[in-house]
C-alpha cells in the first residue's frame, strides 16, 4: 500500500543525485541514520569551511578599507607636494639659483604612491569579490546539504513508522495459566469460560508487553503508550489442561495464538512524529463516513480505568479486577463497567470497546460512612496486585493481658488509641506475594545470606543453612504464609509495596496488630477464652495441620473485622517502641501462646520456619 506521506515527501524534495539515489532505495532506519551521520559530518566540515572563508573575506575587506583610508592620505600628500613644487617654481622666476629638484622628486614619489595605492585598491576589490563568491557558493552548498539531511530525516521517519508497524504487527503464541474461584451461583461451564477469558486477557496483556519490549524504539513507545491504542488479536486458543486444584480453585492452561495490531496513525503517536508520516490511502473495505461499523471480538483492546478515590473496586462484566488504576485487555464489543467504593455512589457504564479506551470514574461521597471490613487491593504493576486488605476503623481498646492468663511482658494492660482507620492484610503475606517482591527486586533474605532459618527442635530453635522462604523444610504452596523471613525482610517488602503502590505500607505496630486481632473483643481469643477444637492451627488445636506445618492462609473463619489467622498458623512480626516482637502463636506452639496479647521479643534479623508477617496500609 502506497503511503501518501512518503509519495508527497519524495516528490516535493529537491535532492542531489546522491540523495535521489538514496530516496529510490529501500533502506533501513540504521542505514539512513548512517547516511545522515556522514552528511552531518560533511555539514560540520562545510560549516568550518564557510567560517574560514567568511573570516578571509572579512580580512580582505578590512585591508580594502585600509587601502581606501590610505588613498586619502596619499592624495593629501600628493597635493602638498604639488603645492610645494609650485611654490618653488614661483620663487625660481625671481631667483634662478633656487633648486627645485627635491620638490620635483617629492611630487614624483607622491604621485607614484597614490597611483600604486589605486592599483592596490583595484586588485583588492577583485579579491574581495572573488572571496565573496566563494563564500556564497559554500553557503549554497551548505544549504543544499541541510536540505539533503532533512530529506533523509523525512525518509528515516517513514522508515521508522514502517519498522514499528512490521515489528508490532507480528504473530506469536503464548502459554498462560489462570486460576480462579468458582462462584456458587455459576455452573462449571460458566466458571470454565470465565477462566478461559481471563487467561486470554492475561495472554493479551503479556503479549502486548512482549511486543513493546522487543521494539527497536521500545522506551519511546512506552513513554507514549497512553496516547495510543495498540491492540492484540487472538487468532485462536487451545486448552492444554484444566480442572480443580487441591485448594478448590479451578485452573486452566491455554496455548493462545496472538497477533499485534497497530491501528492507522498510532505508529506516529508511539514514535511522537507528525501524523503525516502515517497518512495512508483507504484500504479496500475500510469504513467511510456513514458506513456502519462492526467490532471484531477477536481483537483485544486495552481499557484503562481511573477514579477520584482509592480503595475502590472495579467490576467488568461481573468480574472483579481490583482497585483503580487498572489496565486490562478486553475483547472488542460491549462491556459493563462498574466502579464501587463503600461510602460513595457507584459508577456504572455500558461501553462499546472498539479501540483503546480510558475511563475516569468520578465517585461522589454518599451519606454512608467509611465501612468497617471494606476490602482494599492495590495494583502494583502490570497485572501484579498487592495483598488484599480489610479496613479497620479508628478507635480505642485495652491492650495486654485482660483475663489474667498472660505472661509478665503482657502486663500491665493499658488503654491505647488507633487514631485513624487503616488497612491490614486479611491474611499473612503468602509465598506468592513475597515471590512477586523478590522477582521484581532480586531481594535476598537474611536467611539466604546467612543460612540462619531456624526450626523448632526439642523445643529450642536450631539453625538450618539449607532452609529459606523457598524451602522451609515442609511442603508449601503459593497460598501458604511465607516464613524464614526476618523483620528486616518484612520491612523491605512493605517498603516495596509503598514504592509500587504510592501508598504508605509498613509492618504493623504491636498496638495495630492487637487492635485488629481483638476486633473489639476482650478475651484471649476473638471467639472466647478457650481455644476450642479445629478453630485454629496450633499444637494440639485439632486441625489437619497442627504440629505439622502452616495451613494455607484463610483456612479458618475470619474474626469479626475480617482478618484470618490471627490465632496460630505462624507468628507475625510487629513493631514496638523498643524493638520488634512476634504475635499470635504458630502451628508448632501451644495454644496458650496463641492468645491475642502474647508476644515474644526477638532480634530484627531472626527468622524461622514458624514466623511470617502481615502489613498495614495508611489511608
């Protein structure tokens, strides 16, 4: 397809023979760039030559000016010598003995000097004219060279656009896995279709990112990505495996065949060049004014959603995508978009997606107050989400041993205040959460650096250099709480969340942890003063994991404020005014140490396969 921009640019250019030959060749961007570099070097030499010639011309003109000024002096000397000689002639008439030879010689020399200066002026004018001509010719050549360079730059922009389109509009195949929780009110087929759709969305987003990364001008394209609307078309998909996992989630693995699609003019947007480089003739079958538009549902388009609030929830076609800002890949066609937040009026819109689209949802505060138990989940980068949190309201509570079963370090009990509502992870940080952090930062834990992950053997910690968060000495899954992490490691993870999300994350203070774990109660456990049977994972607590290993997070009931596992499973790091402690007990510790007020003081670099953590986030 002939580009109108290319035709117009080439036809309108006045080129030298060399550049005309270049224009007729199909050169790469690199080849054109090399030609430009060479010509720019030549241009620099021309600039030096022109400057030299101009300096020589100035010197010639200065000399000409000097000759003209001397001509006036010589004329005055000639006239003076003539007057002297005439005077002597007049005196000679009266006195024949007067010698006039000296006056005659002086006059002769003055006339000759004057005539020679006139001749020098004539010659100097010729030299100035000649040098001026050289300067003008050099300037013309320089301007011609500039024109040639700029013409090549035009060709390079066209070549850049062509290259970008060729690099973008390529096909490939990806294998992606997606795990989802089936809703109770949907059939297996509906759950499977939802899983496949989410897998295709994941594949589309990943493929788009791979294309952008592989572009020759990747950094520039990413800078301008929000201004453009590149698409990904799904050419086909094949199910590799599917079914339910041991954790009860439905998983699907697809091989998806995809192709990048860069709409007209978008190459110019990504490269930040004038749109004329992307002007094309209308393709056969392309829409004209008044034509009915059809939407290809096999093409995946980016949809970006932002709102004026944080901690909201985006629901697209009934599926939750977390909080704004988000960017997802959706098939072309109609979609229902909702943005929800407790205490605010809902945003709802039905959209027709046929290109990249951005939505700004402005939610207005309603008459309802901030709701305890509200869920929060921040998008960190790409499709990586932070841990899920629940909102804990501000308030006062009694902290410490309130029943009389506690240790000395739990006394005296005192009233503490949490001045502001905060978000706290509803579970311990999981292996999957921590892996996202490590993969993004290449972070190395204290246990990995020092070989110091401790296990409990015969009631005492014993260090094992082979153990780490990746291998804690027992079987774990992505949904297990991460262990073999020190307070230092937990703080590094919280700092990373802060950087990635833009919100302030931290390891909870002891007061924040105990306040959230108590959930308004004043008993040893949030359900009472007796641990009961099968309500938590601790030694002899009656669970399938007791004294064996941590349970997958959220394996037991939430407390009244929506937190899982505040009793047992793994100890959790917390900050104090004087250092750090662990709270909540663990799978291999007695129930009496899983009470809400129990704490153990430990060094910040200590780690073991029975200590994990959770994080809090400020509003």
